[in-house]
C-alpha cells in the first residue's frame, strides 16, 4: 500500500491546463507542462525508467515495445509516463468499486482524478493521432505538439481501457471526450499495426460503454477527409457494429443527439447506411429482424419509429428475398387470431394492450408516410381480418381509428378500373379461401369488453359461434364515418356496377330438388344473400350527404351504370327496380344542382330509354322519378326554394365548423355568393352579419382576418347595417378586448372599401373611434387613435365639425395619458389629417393649431422618438402642401389674360403677304 494522500497532494499542485474545466476557464499557461514535470520529478522519487517498466509490465507490452519508448527524447513523453504512473498508483490502491467507508474519497479528490485523466488524454492520445485527423477542427489545435510513438500510444490505450470501468469518473459526461480521443487513437494505431490488444479495446468500448456515443464518435471521425485505409477502417467498424444486437437503435440514438436536425432527416441518413446492396443476405435478414424489434420497442415514439419504418421500406425494395421475408413476418403477426394453437372455450388469446400494440405497429408500418412506409398492397390479404377487428372494437378506442386509417390506405391505393372492384367482389362474396387465400378471424374467436368498460379481450367462444363478416354493414359504416369522401364515392360506384353485373348474371344458383332445410338455407343464401348485402351497403352509403357532392364529379360513370340497368331490366325486375329507384333519385339530385350536367350529351342520350322505362314500368315510384328526370332534361324544371338556398347553407355549415381551414373555405364561398348577388344569400343578410360576428371571435388569425374580408364584401350589399352592427360591437364594454380590437380593424377595412363614399356615415365612424379614444384601457385607446388616424385621412374634408373635439382629444392624451403607444397614435391622427387635405385654403382655421402642436412635439427633445418622428412627418407634409400652394399661386399671377376680337384693328401687312392672285390683280 502507498500513501494515496501524498499523490492527491501532488495532483493539487499541478496546473492541469488541458482539463476540460480549466480549458473552459482559459486558465492555460505556456509553461504549465514544464512546471508540472518539475513537480512530478521532485515528489515522485522513482526513476522514470522504473516507472515505465512497471507500466509496461502491468499493461502487457513487450520488451521491444518498452525499449522503443524513450522518455528523454521529449519532455511530453516524460510527463505522460510520470502522470500515468501517479494515476495508476492511485487507482491500484483505492477500491473505487467498493461502498465501504474506508474506500470512499472526497468529491475534491475525485475531481482531481478526473481533471488529471483529461490532461493525460490530451497529451497521450490527442497529440499522437493519425495526421489526417488533424484536418478536423476538433483536433487541429493538437497538431505538432508531439511526435507519435506507437508503443506509447498502445500503453496509453491500455491504461485508459483499465481506467474506464471506474464509473465514478464518468460523472457529468467527464469521460466523453476521452472516449472520443481513445477511439481515434485506437483507429490511428490500427492502421499502422494490428494487435489483439486493440481488438479488445474496441470490444470493450462497444460492450461496456454507451453504444450511441460509440456511433456518434465514429460518425464524427468519418466526417473528416481521411486517407483510404483510415476511412475504410472506420466504415467497417460502423457497419460491423450496426448489425450487432442494439446496433440500429444505438445509431438512431446517436443521430438524435444532434441538435437542430429533423427526425425525417435523421431517418434518411440511417436508411442510407442500413439499406445497402453490399451487405450479405444473411446480414440483411438479421437487420430486418432487428428493425422490427426496434419498432416494437419504440412504438410510442413517432420520431424514432420514422427511422425504423423507412429503413425497413428501403430493405424491402432492395431484393425479392427481403420482400418474401417481410411478408412472412407480417403473416405471423396475426397468426394467434387466424389459427390459434389452442381452441378452448373461454381461453383469452390476447389482452387489450397486446391487441392495441399490434394494431399500432401496423399503423406505423403502413400509414406513417406516403413514401417511408411499407407498400399498401401487402395489406390486401388482411382486409377481411382488419375489417372484422374494426367491427369488434368500440369506436371510442384509438385502435379503431388506427384500423380505419390502415383499411382506407389500402383501398384508396388500389386502381379503380380492375383492382378495387376485384377486392370488393371477393370481400362481399367472402371468398377468402380462394387462391390467393386471405386472412380472417377464426370462426370461434370473439372480441368482448373486459372488466373495464374501456378495454377489450380476444377470447375463444363456444363451438357454435360464428365470427361475423357482414361486409354490407361493416365497410359502409367505416367509409361513412371517415372523411375520405372520394374513396366512398369510388366504392359506391364499384358496388353499384357489381350489383348490376349480379342482376345480369344468368348463371345464378339453382337446384333440381330441395330435400332438406339445410339445402333450402344454402340455396337462398347463394341466390339472394349477396344481392341483399349489396343493397344494404348501397342504401347505407346513399344516405351519406358528402357522397352526393362527389357523385356530381362522376356523373359519366353513374349514367353508364344506369344505361346498363335499363338495358337488362327485364331479367330480374323486382331487384332491378330497387336499384333503379336508388340511381334515378341520385341522378335527379345531381341534375338539380348542376345545369352543365343537364345540358350534357350523356343526359340527352338517356331521353329515349327513360321514355321507354316510363311506359313499360308498372311501378308508380319509378314512373314519378322518370317524369321528374325528363322535366329536368327538357329544361322545364325550376329549382325549389331548398335548392336555391343550398349553396348558402353549404357555405354557412362550413363557417360553423371548428376547423380553421373549413371556416375560411366557407367564408370564401360566402364572398363569392355575395359578389354574384345570389338572391338567396342576399335575403339572409342579417343572418350573415350575425354569423360573421360570431366567427370574428375565433382566436385563429387565419379565420378572423378572412372574416374581415367577409365584412368588406357585405358592406356593398348593406352598408348601414354592417357599420351600425360593427360600431355597437366595438363600443360594447362587456366584450373581450381582443375581439373589440378585431372589430375595429373590420370597421377600418370597411371604411377603406367604401372610400370617399363613407362620408355618409362619418358621424357613426368618427363618434365610434372618438368614444374609443376616451377608454381607460390603454391598448384599446391606442387602437382607437390609430384607426381614427386612418379615418381622418379618408374624411379630411368632413372633419371641420369635429375638429375642435378631435384636437381636444389629442391634447388630452398628450398631456394626461400615461401610455406611450397611445400618445404616438394621437400624434399620428394629426399627421394623417394633414395628409388627407387636398386644398389647404379649405382648412385655414385648422392649420395653425395643428402646426403649433406638431412643432412643439418635434422640438421637445425629451419626447418619445417615434412621437417626434410622427410630428416631423406631419410638418413635412404641411410644408410640401404649402410649397405647392404658393407655386400654383405664383403661376397664376405670371399668366397675362388678353381679350382679342378678330377683324378689328388687324395689321394689314400680315394680310397682304398671303393675298389671292386675283385680289392682287
């Protein structure tokens, strides 16, 4: 045992200028190394050669390697060996891993050890790196400080690998830069010579230190322009560690520590590293499994999931083998629900959390992005299963909306001509076992609520239970509850075409003789069940109001289906009549809302077939629908009141929505209707004002600024009503301040829209803002003065009757007001009033008081700079107008007025010059 107190006292006397704390405090001195070396030589009596020998024996260096280290060749080498020996003596004689009282050291001594280690790492590691590393700004400062000695580097690497397991030294990331320098030193030495000790050192850093820090240091070193061997070695280390357990997660963690870089950018970097063609197939397969485990672990972290999903997609695109592997893994995801191992009545196959997690991971894998997720065609075989799960889950569960997003993504990405109809046909016919087979719930499985009302369980039901697969109810319910109206329209048209084909299909099921009840049930099911499901689905979807708007854009397809039904109507009249009624009613509603469709060629081609249908059909409902359609096509139809007000009601409903973008869209529709002078909209003027005032209270600036535009459009229709309502709201003391300020902005915009014509409402406008300028609320008073300034510029020629009151308000604000922005706005009133004056002679009584007040403000150096600027601007305007007035007066005086009567006292000489030839004779 040695006296460790002596060594701590020795460290206290050293100037550890390269320690991180001292570097930050700029405490470095030029001769610190020489001073430290003298102290070490004085108090550490052991010869330098003996110290080197002990270190080499301890850290397994050979005699040749020890001989190649010459302490006398450079003071830095001597300093490294002596300081390393001191630290080694301390760590060898104190059990840092023990919690015993006699093994504990003070915080001050621990800090000394950490600073000494940082000092040692600077000289022994950072100053001996490969020369290419000094191209980096983080290492360039250490260039040329010490000539690299490979044996000394190996000794230092072994020393630090032996020190790093002491976790007390890692307080506050004290060893982070040391680990970076250590990795750089290992790589630098590895390029020059290969040694098992170096392999063990890298293995230690990977296995026992932070893997994220390992990757971060590797990437930091790779960012420097390096020679080929060094770059290749770092690259091999990066890729080799990436495929080890936790490699991918550690790489993502390393990149997420980079500030000001988005998660999507990090995901791109990770995916470009992971999904490379150079990897062996075995390595790619291991990475796929690692990625799926990573996604399951970070299921609730969308930023980190992004990297996993994008990398999985890139690997999927890399080869057919990867695609087959991922498809196989996905098929096992729902194996417990499709083919459970044990089917025992009452057995719980999956609890609430497990089911929700399985759904959530698929939502991330398939719906997280349009390009970064797995292709949606992989979902097609799972549509029956997903629809059954959606039907079994309560609507209020997040998993229900996640399933809805997955199903909608799959259906929406299918091609409408062939792919989507084929999928819907297979679903409604429930041909899930037909090649290629699809996944569905095992017939014995049921989803039931657990003890808690908000949670569910997946259990095995009794043997007579059959899982529900009523697509005529499930799929339309999902579509109508979503906001994906274009997909709803596509599915509706596909189902409509499908039922038309079913009616026209002659090969319907038939039997010669029914001998049992089971045969009767099967016959009825095969002949009528599919048509019944389709009819239920169509009736459920046709009641969905947004479908009508979408169908108006697909009239051509609807007319084609109607023609097909009319041609083949006679085959199965009862079922056809039900579908015909549905299509005819839809078509009538579409034609009533669009004059262009009424005049189209497709509608004209229908006339003859509709006439024929009306005469042949005995169904009075069909006759009535046909007659209505023919009336519209002939042009004799006139819209009803409900149709007339339809556009107004649509705009109103959009404005009443909660989403900002929907409100703005409704406001724009309302503005367009007002510009067109739509009679139904104009008749609802008071309702529009009330609606606009309500919308003006919205906190979203995008909404209320567009609402101000609505008032600007309204003022052309009903000037006095708009201004009266707005002024009442502006002066309402009970209203919220922000709302009153926005109303003031609306009043000003309306006045600017009217321009000089707003003189008819000068009393309302001026009184409104003058009253506001007396408010005790500072912000409101400032807003009133600012609005008054703009109004005075518009109504300068109408302000005479209000001038003295206006000047008194400004004076009162400037003398007694304590709110500087209000004073600025008050001075602005006078400046804008001068700006609005066309002819100064009309405002002679007003000019002198304004001039005196502005001149006093402009000359007062203690006044607010912006107030003085407003006053100076006003005086400049007055000066320019006075100059123009004087110039125009002088020009008028310089003109000489002369009245001349032609033919009297004319000069004869001018006449003789151009006299006619006959007159001269």
